[in-house]
């Protein structure tokens, strides 16, 4: 098994770039891209992204969040929002479009999938621990370069929150905790309305 080679090749071939502009000061942290994101080259490009944009902007018909932000940035419209995935390539074998890649790295992908679904903070298994460290280092390097003094971090889902909490400068960050991943229309559920409203209020503050 070669976790480092898998990480490097997956990063080189299947990374979806973070979506950030010079005006970004509110960054949504998501887990990783899936099929729709790989196809379009944009984070949050599928149903989860559409659900998120619908709830955040309180509109019925909208482009997915990633495609909307990409459009804003391409048209030089100011937007305070940005999207960063903890892992820039898929963490699920089913999301990779090349079956030969999946076959070549079948064991390494099982490790990635195990890390994705695990709630433990420290991995005893050496391969999982290696992947976890590579993931954290890569995420921290990318995110740190984007932070300004007033950046607000919004991890969406348990996986994103776990890795935000592992960051070495965590205590210096301003974070809204308890925000669910926007899949399965979770942002519209009653139990999350208080925290989603907090996200909306902060978003309006930063875009007004």
C-alpha cells in the first residue's frame, strides 16, 4: 500500500479547486468533491449545493452554491462567500471517473473511505493515521493562505468540523459550529433553524 502516491496522484488528477475571491471573508468548509463536482470542476455543484443556496439566500429557484459563486467571480461581482473542501479530491471510490485508477488504488481508497466515515480523532491504524495527517496538512496549508483578520469559518457537517478543530491555529479562528452538511435538505430542517439563521445573518452582514 502506498498512501503518499495515492494522495499525490489523486490530488494531481482529481482535485477540485477551492472557490475564493479577493473579497471572501466567510468560508464554508465542506468534506470533499463527488461526481458532479469532478464533472464541473466546481465545489458544491450538485444537489447539496442547490439546497444550500436555496436556504442561505431564501429563494426557491437557484443555481447550486458552487456554480453561483463561480458565476459571481467570473463576472467580477463582489461576494463575501468562499468554499473550501477539507480534501480537494473525492474520498469515495464511486466518485472517481476512471475505473483503472480505482483498481490501482483500491486498498488506499478503502483507507480514505474509512477515514471519511470515522468519528475517532486519533487513528491507531498506521495507514489511516498517515492519510489523516496528509489530509490535515494539505487542508491547513490551503486554508491558512486564505485567512484574513475577519474571516468567518463555517464547517458544514461533522467531518468538516472535525478537521477545523484539528487546525493548529484553531483557537484564533472565528467559527460557527453545529452547521450540518447541506445534503438531504438538512438546512431546511426545524432542528437546525437557529444555527442556519445565524449563518444567514452573518452572510447578510458581510454582503450588505
